[in-house]
């Protein structure tokens, strides 16, 4: 397996983290995004959107972070990370959608402003971040992980941009259950840290 990634991308970190949690070997290939490495003809053949991450599993190319999580769990038969009962499947799919929606347009977007200079309205995306963090905090009041007492790919999908939220000036202090959840993920065997930058509240 080869994983094309960029260290400061939370989407890429999801895939790097999950590979490590699974104990799955893969060649990590850093894409030089600041210098257009994601816009070369060769890279655009792997992912026409020019985004990271991309997983190349001996010619099977998967180029979406949530799709990579599903692919790896399914290929490796890891039903602990991707249960097959319908209730769990529905809950996980919901949170994968949240990761691609409310997280992407909330804490992720807020961090894109401070770390990469993205053109978003800071007040709007920070407000979105707090709305979804409040809901996630409530979800975690009575469970260790997002759908129960065991981690799943839903937790992996949500983790990176939530732990990185302070870089986008999103204070996590009002969400104690989110803080406990982050710590539980960070205590898992094989955990890999999302690289921090001196931006936002961490400046």
C-alpha cells in the first residue's frame, strides 16, 4: 500500500492515523502541496480533484478520506472498527457525513483560515464549529466513543479537525466530554499525533 498525504491536512491525518491504529504497513508519500505537487499530471491521474489523501493498494486507488477508512476496515475484516449490524452502520454513516459536512465547514474551515490563509468568514465558520462541537459533546456525555464504548472509523473521521480546532481560534474549553474523548483516542495503541502549528489559540 502507498498513501499519498500532506502532514498538515486533517483529511490525510485520518488515513495515516487509521493505518497506524490497524498496524497496517504502508509507504507514506508526502505530496508537496505548497509547491503544487498535488497539481502535477501524475498526481491528477490518481486524484482528479488534486486532494490528499490518496490510497493506492496495488492498483486499487481510493481518493477520499472517509472512503479510505471504509476500504481499509472492510479489506482487513476489521469489524471492530466497522461493525456490520445495521444500527451501527447507520450511526457510523451519519458521523462520516458530519465529518464531510459540519466538521469540514466548521472547525476545518476555521483552521484553513489561520494555517493556510483560506478566504472564509471567520465568525461564520467559528460559529458553525461551536454548534457541532456542542452536539458532539452532548453525544459523548454517556459514551466513551461517538457511537458507544468502542472506537470506530467514525471517531477517526472526527478526531483530526476537532483536536486541531484551537488552531482555527475555536476554544474547546466548553466541551469537557469532547476533551475526554480526545484523550481516549490518544491513548489507543498505535495513535499518531496530528502535527500542530503555531496558529490561532496556539500562536
